[in-house]
C-alpha cells in the first residue's frame, strides 16, 4: 500500500509524496509517452536486498533508447537513487517503480521537445495475484486480444503504452472470471500474460516462448531459465501453439510482481493435477531461496542496501 508520508525521487531530488505531481497537459497523459520498471527488494536473512537491480535499470535505459528518450542518468546513478529512495522511506521490503516520461511543454504528437522527467517511487506490495495463488495456482484464460505485432509497438520496451494492450486482456479475463490472461502473439502462438511470462512443462521439459515471439524479455523469466538449467532441467525457448498450454503437465507465470505463480487451469481446462506441479514447486522454492538469500548468490543477483 502507498505510504503518503513517504518520499519520491523526482528528477534527482527526494520530494514529499504529495508534491510529486505533474501537469495535466504533460505529453505522457495524452499519448502514453513513458517507460518504466518494476523491481523488488526483499528483506532477506542477510538484510534488505534488491533482486537483479542493474539488469532492471539497464532495461529501463534500453526501453528509453527505443523511444529516443535519453534518460539523463546512468545505471550507477539510477541504482544509487533507488537505494537512496528505499532508505528514505525506511522500507526493508518493497516494490520499486522507476518511470521516465515526457513532460509538459507542447501537445503535438512529436515528443522530442517535451522535457524528460525521471521518477522513482517505492511501496510495500504483497503477492500480485494473491498469497494463496502461490500455492493453489491461478485460473487463466486465453485472451481474444493479441500481443502487439513486432512492427506495431516494440514489445521489448517496457513502455506504459504497451499496458493498454495488457489492460484489454486483463479486464477481459477478470470479466470472464479468470485471475489472469494469456495473450497469443501476432502469429497466434503463445505470447505472454498481461504482466507475466508463461512457462509450461511437458514430459519433464520446460518450455517458454522465445523473445522473438513479441513479448517482454522478463528478468524473472531469465532467472528461472538459469535456475532450471543450474538444476539440470531441460529448458527449451520455442514457439508453441495454444493447445500446448492445454496438454501441459504443469504451467506457471513469472514476473517481478507475480514472482512464480502456478497455473491450475487455462480456459477452464485443468492443467495436470489442477494444482501446483512438482517441477513448478522446485523452481518456485529455488526462486524464493535465491531472492531471500537463503542460498549462495551464485549469479550475483542481489544488491544489498547496506
Ligand atoms: N511480460 C509483461 C507484459 C510484463 O509486464 C512483465 C512484468 N514486468 C513481464 C512479462 C515479466 O517481466 P519481469 O520478470 O522482468 O518482471
């Protein structure tokens, strides 16, 4: 939940929560001109630590580059600013939301004359799809809305505007009684969730669509692929038809907010035994061990606040 007595980092300075405002005629309000990140800080056994901080910050800078938004801070500066913001808010465990957007100047579509603003906010945020979802799994529906084709909107940019597409799918899925949506890509093959990547397991092999399938290269996705391979499991990044979802033995979603959430049904078809699968549990356990520093940080994924 938001703590309105907190501080927000705004263009290099920490300001009071209530003063972190923009004008209604800012370019971003009208045309969705923003790029952002979602990062988590965990209160580990060894103190608060941010999971894959530099990779997230680099992705933010890359998202900006795609849209010719030259964020005037480097990876080191933004990483330090994130740590400073968490400390200023006295949080040990939080969700971190950096966002860069086109501000107030003029309202033509051409964006490059508007100032670029950079903001970092942090707040406590529990499990995105609900605490019990981690154990019981979620019910998802394949959306009638597809992910953007690669020559329409850049899926690799984590841009605010992409989330209008995500919202269509998410709202449709909730209206239909599901917890989450899976979108197909422009070819009609499995794409991703509205805010998660998708994995399925069949006959012991783990499958997930490749980045070329018009989806966001999730950092959790990448972490799970590496963890699975470290555990000696077979991972195949390959395109999949929709029906591959239905006949999977196990399926799960990954994302910074959703972490590793099992899927128990898709379009009301029960997946496997209709509960968290064995391999999913193994990967989920490993994920929480790593982010909570309960094992060796083999890949150097944790940045401790102190
Ligand atoms: N796909 C979409 C559309 C997302 O919004 C997210 C969340 N950032 C992901 C995938 C997962 O990415 P990550 O694991 O880096 O959070």
